[in-house]
C-alpha cells in the first residue's frame, strides 16, 4: 500500500515538473527572459539549449541568431514563426544575449500578454511601458 502511494506521488510530481518545464519554455518574463533564453545568457549556453541557429548575421562583435519553428525531424515547419536573439561581445566571457524577439503567440506572459493582443491590453498590464525611439526618414 505504502509503495503504491509513493509511486503515485512520484508520478504526480514528475507530471507537475514536466508541465512546469513546458510552461516555462513558452513563458515571457518581461525584462528578463523569453522561454529558455534570458538576457545576459552566454552564447554557448544558448547553443546548448537551442542548437545551432537557422539563420542570422554577424559583424564587429554583434550578431543576430534566428531560430525557426521546426517539426519533429528538425525541418523548418513555418519560417514566419521565429525566435530572434541579438548578441554582443562581452570580454572575457564572449558573446551574450542582449535582446530577444518573438513573433509567435505561443510565448506569453503570466497575464496572457502575447503577440497579437491589443496595445490597450499591453498598456493595462504594463502601465510604465515606454515607447522606444523610432527612426524617421528625413527628406
């Protein structure tokens, strides 16, 4: 009887841990992380988690790494859905994550803010939000 209870508890805890890990993989923590990618993360740690980037560009100590939505066979399923990571050189560590961008609603904050929600909902959940500077074309 006691063994059955322990096994049942272990299965429940394992299920909870798997669910929590899956939820964390899609969670946005504003100013900190998106999924398993976090600001300040070393590039080698990022590569261990996400593998090699599917695309990107690098020059003069800066780089973009782009990861696309893939199927079980690691083929790109949907190139319109991506995670993009901006990295800069930080000696002596090497490259570190400085910016993370996603364009898929699968990633969401605890308050259900995600790609596609209205600006009003975003402002309601983040009242201290500031507009980023924008470049305009000078004629």
